[in-house]
C-alpha cells in the first residue's frame, strides 16, 4: 500500500502523532484525580515505549494530551496501554506523516502527522468514535480500511460486560500471562477465563489488531 516516490523525490518520513482527549471531561466531578491519573498513565507509557518515542506524551491544553512515535505499527499497542491505565474513556486521533518538534517548548508539534491527527480527533468527536487514523490529506482506501477495522473492534468491545472488560483489558496489558495465571489473578479457574474471553470475541479482536499492525507497518 506504500506509494513509491517519483525519481529524484525524497519520501516523506512517516511517523505517528497521537492526540487524545478525555470524553465529557466537563461532566467529571473528580477532574483533579482524573488528571493526576492521566499524567501517571502518560509517564508509564513514555517509559514502556521509550524506544520508539519522537515526542514524549504529555498533557497539553484543557483535557488533551499528545505525543509522537517513530513506528506507526506500535500506535494501537500504545493506545491500548494508555486506555488500560485510565478509568475514563478517551477520544484519540492518530496522524501519520512528518513530525516537526517545536524548539524551546515543552510541548508542541507541527507537520503533516500532527495536522492529520488533529483532523482525526475532530472526526472522532463528530462521529462518536473512539479512535480514527488519517495517513493522507485526501480520502484513500488505506485509511478507509484501517478505520473500518477499528470500528468493528470498537463495536465488539462496546458489547463487553463489566467482567469481560476487566479480564480482557488486564490480559491486553499482561499478554505474556497464561490463562492459568490470569485465573489465579482473578480467583477463577483456567476454563472460566477461557469462557469469558471466548464470549468477549477476544480471538476476533486480537486478529483485527494484528491486521491493523500489519497495515500500519506498510505506512512506516
């Protein structure tokens, strides 16, 4: 899916900007606590993904945060990590393209990846979707495919029960654990963990995330 550069033309460096926004933050009574948890989640994310960071994740204005990574194929994994640490939902726009870090500033970016992430975030809010990706300034099949897979996954995750969500999100953050280890953590039998994940369509969601990673790798 990569577009080959014309002869003598330099390919645009393809990084990924992440811009997040806490959903309905004005309705939250415990905003100070949520903001504190957001900062802690971003610090843990920066440590976990330090090998691919271009711009460290940090709160910006209001209820937003942003950052950038070298490898677009790590974006979904990073986003799941942040979400797994947060007690509230977030909108997130992912933009793929060039990144320019503003000098003499703790936060701030420009470049095509930044502007695309901002556009994707606005579309999330308009369409009521949790995450959208934009890799081009014009409509393209790659973005349509990525966003359709993201939407299918979102629909499945929205159907989770509280117990399914608790186990699935813990497993997502501790994917090295066996079902037996998960069972010990939740005080359940191995078969019970398996039954919960099957009911949560975990295999379908995992396959969808693997497909997203492959498609995003093509955009690197």
